[in-house]
């Protein structure tokens, strides 16, 4: 028996609804990937020759986030391991370029995965890229087999380093006689190939496979499949999965978003001590996800933008729900005095308002006032409780000293 402790009351209240939490996590690789049979079939057909030590074509996989690219490649890696358990013919490696994003880092990871002999391991730093590349090429050649190297999120590495790494890796084959290397690049950026040099484009994109966003019906199937394993019967009320799927499809069909929504709905129901999960829990989860996202954006604004946003909040609170740039600017100047932030010009403030508009925090419409020229008509577009987050910012600790200026009235 454990001693009574501060956690007891929480655990008692919490009702366990999710039988297996791991299954709802986005890192979990399911045995079954609904609606990706076609893509899996094409990829398997292309890389199957590798199991007979023949070179497989390079592949470029393109699709927005949450379309199952990483899940499919992990699944194929697992299947390949079943086909060749001792990796006698083919070694499969998946590197996430978001985590390792320098050419040295990528080559270091590939090399040390492949090189099992401790005496020949590559040091963490200190070698030139050419030296690692030649050591790696020698090792690969000695192994007399095929290597499939999957580079996930290649746009990350590309943004930092250009396409050198793809050049290095795709040209290893030029020096090999006994072994072969195939590269599978995965990108979330549908325009990725436009940025590649023509030579790399033709090498890397020998085969191009597109992963389209999931439709509402497909998301529903994916969620049902996961839910079957994660929940006992009668825990999810009927409308939960269709509702999660519908909300996610509207926003672009990202399976990760759909899974997170389901997981958070379950979490909220559990914390409330409820017996089952309903549409209301999904609604709360959705709300929380949105608020968290806006909160994050607001917290990372620069100080000038924070003062501009606070000016719009103050005007709104004074009853002016629609305002023009001049109204924001008068309040802004006063807040600059209170916060000690140097005031910038009205024109620059106008630019910052446009940025806030792009972030979805305010609505700004350009309005023509005839000969008087054009100005913006501005409205706040965040929930009230989110404004509290900005007010809690240390720079606004003296904000109570603020007194509203006389308002300009809109025509
Ligand atoms: P991407 O790499 O395209 O951004 P992921 O492969 O990481 O997307 O998928 C995001 C999440 O959705 C993962 O948890 C994955 O398991 C799940 N997922 C994606 N597609 C499917 C599918 N067809 N069936 C089941 N789960 C899927
Ligand atoms: Mg991915």
C-alpha cells in the first residue's frame, strides 16, 4: 500500500477511458494504414529489386504534413526487415533531417548506422565532409549489398544547406561496383522540386509519388481503426469520430491533427471523471487546441507588435469594436509612454497591423474614404481569455495607468 499523497485525489477522480494510450500517440506505427495501399504498392514495387541486390530507383515522396508519409516509410522499413531479417541483401535507414540537418550530421548518422566495426566509427566532429563520404563509400562497397536511405523532411536540410547533401548521396553510386545506394527523399513542401538544381532534380526524382491530403471519409476510417485498439466498446459515443474527422478535413486533412483531437477529447473526459467521450469533449478539445495555438503566436510577438495588439485590445474594451489605423495609433503612442517602448511611425504601425492580420489575430479590411484616402478598418479576432495572456506580459505591468484618448468616429 502506498502512503496517502497529493496525487491520490487526482487519480481517484480521473476515470481511465483509454485502454492503450500508446495507440493514440502520433509516433505509434499501426499495422494497418488505411487508404495508403496504392502508395505502399508503388513504393514496394520500386524498391523490391533491392532485396535481390539490384539498384532500386530513387524516389521523391511529396505531400502535406499528416498525409502518412513517415508512417508509410516506417511500415515499409519494418516489412523489409521481415523479408530480410539479417539484412543480408538490403539495409534500410531512415534519417529525420529536421533533427539532423547539416550535411555532416546526416552523413555521420548514416555512416554510423551502417558501420558496425567500432574501430571504423566516424567521429562526431573533426572530419571533412569529403573524408566521411569516401569512408562511407568504401564501407558500402565492401558490404556488397543494397542500401535504401530514407531522408525524411528533406526541405529542412535544404533550407539550411542547399542541395549538396543530395548531390553527395546520389553520386555515391558512381563509385560503386558491388553495392548500390537508393535515396528516398520525403518532403512536406509541394513546391520542393522547383528549388532543386536540374541535375539533382532528375536524380532524386526518378520516381515521384504524391500523398494527397485525407478526405473526411478517409480520416474517419483512420480514426476508427486506431480507436478499435485504443478504447473498449461504448466508450466513444457515435458522433465523436465523424465529428473529429469533419473538423480536421475542413482544415486540410492532416491525420496527425485528427488523432491529436481524439486523444485530447479522451483526456478531457478522463480528467472530468466522465464515463464516456462525447461530442462536447471534442468541442472543448478543439477550443483548447485553438487557444493554445493563438497563445503561442502572441507570446512570440516582438515588443512593438505586442504594444500594437494591446492598443487594439484596449480600444475594443473601451467599446470601440471597429477602429481605423489612426485610432490604434493614438492608443499606441500612449501605451509606448507607459511601457517605455520607443514609438515608431503610424505607417510602420500600419504594417504591423497587416502582420497581425496575416497571423489571424486581427481582421483588417482596407476601406476607401473617398477623397480622404484609404485606411484600414480593424477588428480584434481573438477570444477574450487570450487577451488576458497578453495582459499578463511583464511589459504591461503598469497598464492600469492608461486612460483612453478621445475616439475618432467611423463614417
Ligand atoms: P507525415 O509524415 O506525412 O507528416 P505521418 O506519417 O507522420 O505524416 O502521419 C501522422 C500521424 O497520422 C501518424 O501518427 C500516423 O500514424 C497517422 N497516420 C497517417 N496516415 C495514416 C493511415 N493511413 N492510417 C493510420 N494512421 C495514419
Ligand atoms: Mg513526416
